[in-house]
C-alpha cells in the first residue's frame, strides 16, 4: 500500500513535469496578475505553465493589507470578479470589497481548472536566451536557492514568458544582469517602483503591461517595477486587468509567430 501511494505521487508528478517541459507560455509568479493570465490563456487552449516559488500560489493577495484580509477593487474590475465567480460588496466611491481568501482561491481554482500546469516550491533562477529572444526559464527547487546549495538546475522552454514576479521583477532583473540587451522601455536599467500613489500606480501598471524584450512580457507589479512607476498599495484592480492584458498580448504574439 505505502509503495503504491508513493508510486501514485511520483508518477503523477513526473508525468505532469514532462508534459510541461515545452509549453506555449511560461508564467513566473502566481500572484493575482499571473493567475488571471494563466486562467485566460489556458481557457483558450494555450499550453500554460506557471512556476511559483512558494508553497501556494496567491502572492500578495492572501494577506489583504497588514493581514486584514479584505481586497479592494475599483468598479473597472467588476466584469472579472463576475467571470471568476468572486463575491463582492459595494463600499462607496466606485470601490468594492471582497474576501481575500475567496478571491485568491477563486483565481487559483480557475487557473488550474482551465488546465494551466502550476508548479509550486520551484523558482526561476535564470532565463534561456537564444537568437536575441527569451525562449525559456531555468528552474530549481526554492529550497536549493534558499540554502544556497550548489546544485545545477533544469530548464523549461516556451514561446512566450511572463514576468509576474511582483515587486522585484525577477525575470527582467536576471535578463538585464546577465546579458547586454536593450529593453523596449525608456531605460535599459531597471528603475524599480516609486512610492505609493494608488491612482497613478493603477494606471501605469496597466499601461506598462507589455512585451519588454522579444519573448518576455511583464504584468502586475513587475510592470510598475520595470517602468519606474508608483506602487498602488492594497488595491487590486490593475492586477486583474494587467493579467488579462498580458494574456491578450501573448495571444497576439503567438498568432504572429505561428
Ligand atoms: O507579488 P505578487 O502578488 O504579484 P502581482 O501579480 O500582484 C501584486 C499584488 O499582490 C500587491 C500589490 C498590488 O495590489 O502591490 O503586491 O504583481 O506575486 C508574485 C508571485 O511571484 C512569486 C512570488 O512568490 C509571488 O507569489 N515569485 C517571485 N519571484 C519568483 C516567484 C521566482 N524567481 N520564481 C518563482 N516565483
């Protein structure tokens, strides 16, 4: 019995990994923007792999603000709240409030249920760059990175990669650190985010959700970080909209390439 349990776990996991060694799209980071993008792409039959370094996806969404686990959205997000079956109540001034646990788990459920392959406890440590294009990510166990163990990684390939790693914009950071490249941005060095301004941050997050280098897109706080935009604090409208915009841009680019 015990051997069969172990066999069921390992064969299931390795089958899943082998099935995702080559994908259409790899999303690095399972916060709100990455999860929305994963759900949308997978719902359109795009082979989507999401890598999350923590035990569970959700990023900064579980905790609301200072552990007060309520999530605030502007009315612009209502269509997506409906689509992902997230309950909400009206607060006032075009703002709506949701339960963070319901909102986060809904996004995770939608992404997995639509068919995205989500791998947790695994982190992106580098990118594959070929012919001036990002064509994959280099991965390792998060514990290997945390304990600074000298163990070589594996790599996953895809036609498009999304940096949804939030505030540190880790994929773009490693690309810039290890390669001499020109980003599709005003500056080739990453300015990182500016101080909190909710309205300005929400606006620029959406504006700078884009392809920053051939094959590499940014969403959510990573879009603010690479463009030197303000953070918006505990309001999540642009996170959801940015995930949808990233999915649209990636779909257009896949259609162009194929
Ligand atoms: O930070 P995060 O929630 O990203 P987001 O979609 O949303 C930002 C908001 O939560 C909030 C905010 C606006 O309301 O300011 O902060 O931009 O989630 C990013 C996810 O990426 C994972 C990280 O653990 C988190 O779950 N991540 C970061 N670096 C890596 C990674 C990496 N190198 N490999 C894999 N996952």
